[in-house]
C-alpha cells in the first residue's frame, strides 16, 4: 500500500504536468495539512529572546518533528475532504461555480485516499 504523502506527491507531479490547477491546489493543501500536523509547537516561554540568547549554527534550532501514522494522515486528508464538502454546501446558493470547484477538489482527494491500495 502506498503511503498517503507518497500518493499525494505522485498525484501532485502528474497534476502539475497536466497543468491542472484545481488538482495541484488540492494536493498541495493536503500535503501542507499533513506537514502542519507534524510540526511541534513552541514552548510557551520561548516566544521572544534577546539576540544574544538565540542559538546559532546549522541545526542548532532544529527540533524533531512528530511522526504521524498512516491512519492519522488519512484522518487529516479526510478532514480536508469534509471541509471542502461543507464549504461547498454552504456557498452553493450564492456561488455555484465555487461549490462545484470545492466538490471536485474533495473528489480528487477522496480518490487518493480510497485508491492507494
């Protein structure tokens, strides 16, 4: 089974070659959502420091990112799908073109999640 990020990256490259802006946007947004979920929040006391206190050097300020499981990544992408569908339903009356675009993006993401096997 292909991992979620690998499937999204493969689909992104294909969408970029086709110059499919909607698919490119949907895949990039899903990859960004996964990347954001992997980020570790800063501790509360580490918001602003004096210039002299800032760590210097390659890798000195790097921190280990969270390791997400496949089910967690699938849940993140399903959340993106649900968000697009909910937004499409709410704007359908006023902006049917936007609603159709969002539904199309949701279906593209659903194809990736359902067809990774």
